[in-house]
C-alpha cells in the first residue's frame, strides 16, 4: 500500500461530495482535499515541497509583486470563471510593469456546503490558465467558513515577476504629447458578468475578455523602447484608469470617442442596462501610453498579436494642472470623464 493510500483509505468523492468544516481544520480531511483535488491539478516541484512557503531561484532583473482578491459573482460566466480570472488578473497586474510573470500563490476561502465538483472545476480552470500563461502556483492556503458566512468561493492570489534591465514603466511617466493606445474593445467582461447575473440574453453572445496579457506586453516592449505607462482597465474601466494615471503623472488626457472600440452588442447592452462602456470593467485589455513618435510602431505590434487585433490610438496626453480626462464626442462636443463615483458593477472581479 502506498503512502497516499495509507493516509487516505477512502477516496474523496468529488462528484457527489461537499466541502465541510473539517476540510479547513488542518487535519486529515484538509490534507486529503489538498492532495486529491488541489495537487491533482496544480502539482509542480515548488508546491510539492509541502512547506508553508515556496523556495525558488530568482534571476537577474528587478522583482515585482502584486496581490489581488477575487469575489466575482457568478463564479462561472461566459468566457471564464473565478479560477481562470484569478490567474489572469494577477498575471496582468504584474505584466503592466513590463515584468515577465513567474510564480503565483493562491488562497481559497470556501463556504461550507460548496460542491466539491464545482471546486474541482475552478481549480482545474486555474491550472489550465496558469499553464497557458507559463506560470506556476507555487504556494497556497485553504480555509473553510460556516454555511451562510461566505458566498461559495473567494480567492486571493499573489504574483511575482521579473522586470528586464532597462525597462522603466510606471503610472507616473506619462508626459504631454504622448499617445494613448487601447488594445481592443471595451466592456466585454463587465457586460458578460452583468448579463449572466441578471439572466439576460442578446442576439450576439457576449463573453468576458479575460486573458493573460504578458505576451502582448512582451511584444510591445520588443517593438518600442519608449513605453511610458501600461495599465489594465479593470474596475472603473478606461475612464477611471486614465484618471489614475493623470493624477500620478500630473497631466491631463484627451480622448476621441469615435476612435474608442466598443462592440455593437456591448454598446447595445450598456444602453439597455444604463451603463457607460467607458466605466465598465475589462479583464483582457490594456492601455499603453508612449511617445507620439512610437505610437504607430506600438499600434502595429499590438495588432500583430491575437489579443490586440482591434487595438487603436484613442487620444493623447496634454498639459493640464487640474489633471482632467476629457473626451471629444462624436457630435463634436467635449465631455469630462471624472473618476467613477460609487460602485457601478459590484462583485465584477
């Protein structure tokens, strides 16, 4: 009899079983959940060490770290689920510094009574997203809360990455005259979540754009030396993201509405739901701010990548001591895009 069989004479019934409080209690049941569900999908040498920390070598360059919490509702949505989203969101936060994502940690808070089959589906999705992104989940933690005191599953992830020497990308480096580029259409993720949450259907299926963007970032860095800022416009959308960068850099922004890509189905859904696509969350798009002289080359690099086919130059950075983000509308007027006030779409990521 092997060591696993000795520790766990009865196999975990993933198809019919449910999470109970013992799965977070630190004993045999938790060890079995980790061995037969989490390690089954996420196994790698660092995780297999079985310590309370992961040990790994680091290469040359500057290290970056990001942490993210995921409380999305519903857990499964068109184009993804909380597992793949947890990987993509954290990988992208690391990548926006110009870093190559290396490792992730994942902490699961699970509600008592949650179906093991759904938990395995989430973990398998996380494993697939991590493998596709070329990163490993090297450390993790599992906690269980009483029934009614959670909402299925919450996941917290931490990401580590390495920035190559000579790459300096930050939100405080936007300068007047810089071009503002967007890697694709806005609002797909937020509208997919809201339509799924409210059981809305449209003639055209709207799916989340959730994706890992570090490959697109690497192509951009290889093509253009002078990238000043990168940011993924998640909660608060493009408008809030540009307000953040404007405040960091002490500049203003001017956009052109007609140049901002939004899919017709998303635009129609936003009108129905009373949403503005400029403030709707995205999980697979990035904003790039670079010198105007490099804008065409950066745009071409984006459009050559599968995740940047619909990229566009949408505006420019301007001098403005007040740090306003403004947009020239399709009717020739001007509109101020202020920070998002309140929560437009709660539980969106």
